C-alpha cells in the first residue's frame, strides 16, 4: 500500500458528489407526493400497510431498512470523534455549540406554538434535526461558491446533531420496555464489545451478532434503529493519529461498503414511503394547525436563529473562530440550510404520533414546508453572499494607493 494513502471519512470524501444522493432523495419524496395524490393513491397506501412476516411494509422500512442508515450514522460519529474532524475539543466546540443551539431553538418554537395543545407537545423534537444529505447536496450544487470550511463545519455540526437525535429517540420515544429482551440486547452488546477488545477484525461475526441485537432491541421497546448505532460503536477502528500509511480498518471498510446503499437505496425508499400525503379534503386551516405550524416554523425560524445565534455568540465571546474564508452572510445561509430536516424530522414525527394518522399528515406537511423553504432561502442567501464577496474582492484589487 502506498505510504501516502490515508483512509478518508466517507462524508468528507463524498462532499463533492453528495448532490446526487440529495437529488435522488428529493425525487423520491416528490414521486411519493405525486402518487399519493393520483389515481394510484389507494394502492400506494394499502401496499405500505400490507403485512409481511409480522410487520407492515412501512414498519419494515422504518424499523428494519433504516437500521443501515443509523449504522452509517454511528460509524461516522465514531470515526470523526476518534480520528477525524471532532477528535479534539477545540474542533468540537463551535459545531457543538451550533448544534446545541440548533436543537434547542426549534424545540422552543414548537413548544411555544403548541403550548395550548397538550396532546401535540410530544412532537417537540421533530424540528430539531438536520438532514445532512439534503444540506450537503445543496452545498455541493453551489460548488466553489461556498468555502470548504463551511462544508466541513456543516458536516461536523450535522454529526453532532445526529448524535443528539439518537439520544432523543432513545430517551423520549421508547415504548413499554421488555426487561428480558433488554437484558438480552445488553448481553449481545457486551459480547460485541468484548470482541472489539479482544482484537477481532473480521466483520462477519459483528454483522451476525448485529442482526441478533436488532431483533432483541426491536422487541425490547427501544426503537430498533438504535441497534445500528450500538453496533457501530463496537466496530474496530485503527487510529491513524496523523500517520499517512495507516491501513484500512474494519470501520472504514464497512463505512464505505454501506454508504452507497444508504444514500441510493435506504434513504430514497424511506422518503418514498413516508413523504406521501394526500391533499384530498385538505383546507388552508390545516396549515395553521399547531403541529404543522410548529414544525414548519421550528425548522425555518428556530434552526436559523439557534445555529446562527450560537455561532455569533461563540465568536463574539472569543470561544471560537468563524469558519475560515466565510463571511457572516455565508454563515447565515448555512444556518438556513440547517433547517432542512427532512429524513430525521419525518422519522421522529412518525415516532411521536405513531397512533394518529391525522397528526402524522400534519407532520409531513410541516416538514415539507419548513425544509423546502429553508433549502430555497439558504441557497439564495449563499449565492448572493458569494456574489457580494466576489464584487468586494474585485473592488479591492482595483483600488489604487493614495
């Protein structure tokens, strides 16, 4: 192996091509909306409700297929924290502060809108998430107009954001617990951890036990996708520690193997299965219902206020430095993009209102409205900020000394 080779984080290596995954995800969501409002709507909804092997097809997608996505999230979190952009506390500080602000402010906006509706307060976490595939896809489409430092900053922020979402799902959206199944899951996780400590490098034993772990977590009352994150934490990672000739570890191998499946199959299928909402009989009043309004405003107003406000405060207080070569308008544009919460927001919404199809529909509308507005507004701000920066630089070049 050449000495100059070094394993690269999947998210960082795909920054220049992330647009393709985001575009496919957008297309799958648009297709779902079109079918849900066409002559095929009955077939669409009935197929998702069809039971196979004890679970509905929609259940298999959300609790089974999405484990691959959460496994990738867990691998990336571990990779970046131990050997990547989040390895040191200074690296974690600004994206960590921004992620925290970007989770708190949307939740507060949602709660404020739903304060007189106790039955809907359970959805407070819906607008707290950022969809990294969409956000990075927009940045990739903008190309060199956006500084690389902003792309790296968004990646780090989204990773911490995903970690927060995982903790929220585990802590607040857990059903009645089955102690025997939970004990079994803990025992399997202990075996996986022991294998890691014993130096087992082959991926097959981890994946086999990971399947057992998924089943036990599914039956324990904790959401099954958490099994993907737990499995990821046990996959061995050989730290490079700055050495350019570090060999590829099992974590890198698995991460690169499942990334295409997650980006081009799992997320589009999830988007297609969950973005479909019928507009038949819908009135404008539904747009003003607490859940719809809380989610949409949480994503649009809460995210930009939380992220941009946190970054501004951290920089002004001397806790961190603004991303290199990025102006404040570009940071603001990025903060708007953080309000694109499509995948994780839909996922949390389905957990929050699993027994209420009417509220699920309101969640979908709110997510689509909030995410779509943030995507368009964020892209426009970044384009205008880039143009203003180029004009300013050109003006300085033509200045003549007095």
